[in-house]
C-alpha cells in the first residue's frame, strides 16, 4: 500500500512538473509573439451586409408563418445575384466609402489612433474612394486639436474625398478638425462653431498675502510667465496674455478661412455656437442630416466599410478580465441564492 502511494505521489509530481514546463514554454512563446506583433488590432465591418442582415431578420419576424419559406427562397436568389455582382467587381474594383470615428475629449486623446487609421486609409484607399468621419467633440487644448486637425488634413492632401458628419457637437477644436472636409454635414440640432479661444487662470495672491505668505516667481525671459496662480499679476502680464490669445485666435481664423474660403470668417469668428440649421445658413456646414442617414444613402451606391484600430490586450489582461468577470458572476449568483433562501423570504 505504501509503495502504491509513493508511486502515485511520484507520478503526480512528474505530471505537475510537466504542466509547469509546458506553461512556461507557452508563456515565453506568447510573449515573443506579442513583442513581434502589431500592438493594435484592425477591425473592419461591412455595413452593407449588417444592414441587409437586419432587414432580413425584421422581414421574417413581420411575415406570416406560411410565407417564410418563400421569403427564404427569395433571399437565396438575392445572394446568388450578389455573388455574381461581386465576381464581376473583382475584376474592376468599385469605389468604397470608408468610415472612421473620432470622439474627442479636452486632450484629444484619440488623436494617436486617428493618425494610424488615416495612415492605413492612405495606404489602402484608391481614387474615387470616400472617407466618412463621424466626429464628436466640444474642443479642448489648442496644440492637441491642432495635431488632430493636421491628421485629418492628410486625407485631403492624399487626394481622398472626405465627408465629416456631426450628430451632436463640433465646436472650437472640434470645428477646427471638421472644417477641413470636402463636405461637412450636421444634424439639425447639432452644435457647431465656437471659433474662439478661451483661457482662465485662478489667482490666490490676495488670500496668501492676507496670511503673510510670500510666493517668489523667478523667470528668465521677460514673458516666460505672464500670469501666475500664486504671485501678483501685473497689467503688462495681462496684456501679453491677451495678445497671445489673439494670436491663437488669428491662427484659428486663418485655418478655417483656408479650408472654407466662402465663409464670412469675421462674422462667425466671435466664439458663438449655432445649431445645425443656423450653421447651414451661415455657411459653417454644407448640408443637414444625421450620419446614419448619410451612410444609408451611400450604401445604396457603394460598399461602406467601417474600420477601427483597437489596442491588443495582453494575455494577463485577458485572463484578469475573465477572472474578474467570473468572480462578479459568482457573487451575483450567491446574492440571488441568498435572496431566494427561506429565511430571507420570511
């Protein structure tokens, strides 16, 4: 009996060692592959197919039970016709409408991903293609949105026709990006404009002085620090700060004027915003309509492909997410059991 237990223990130890070795090998290989592979994943969705799939499901759901066989036969015929059309299209590639998204925060944090998507489109798109940008942003930091606008400008410089669709807001830095499109569309109540610059600096100098606290602000260069939070601000500093704001405002106006030369820039560069219809009357946008309506319109004519670059998650992150989800579900199940227990019901 003791010999049998010893043999069993030895076997289990060997099996455990083998599992550990295999795990280490898999981890090393996965790490090497992760280092060599692109750290982003390109996801592409053919919106025409997605729309057709939804249409068929709704048609079947609304049909009478006796007509479903006939509908399925019709769908199969449609598929055969489409397959023939696709085989013909393989010989001569038809134009494509590419769709990308930009949702901006105050730092325009999505600019890096936008830059990569623009580069991918420049490499893959051909003459006659269109790039549709669904853009939502209320603006933010000048330099951040200046970079984001420059990335969108690359599409035009590459000879690709661009359309920007605004469903909710493209203001300040958001409009700085949007105005570079060949066509700018906005929903009827989308907020557009805000061609202006704003800055605010709190100052607690008087509060500190009241408590006998001194703050020394040391600079090299006359205008290295024009306004400060803790020190005493001078009139000269305020004037210089306002001068800098005016400089940025002039750059903003010039950027918009170069891309929309027909726009009466001085009339709209007041920092005001307008809703879609008023923005159309003032020439800030070219047409009214939602992005979904425009995509449906384009799907009648060309293939519409939505692309998005997503960061790859490491194995540890995926395992961590899976464990977290498992624990969360177990806790929820436990709470359900407690809620249904006899004591709880009493």
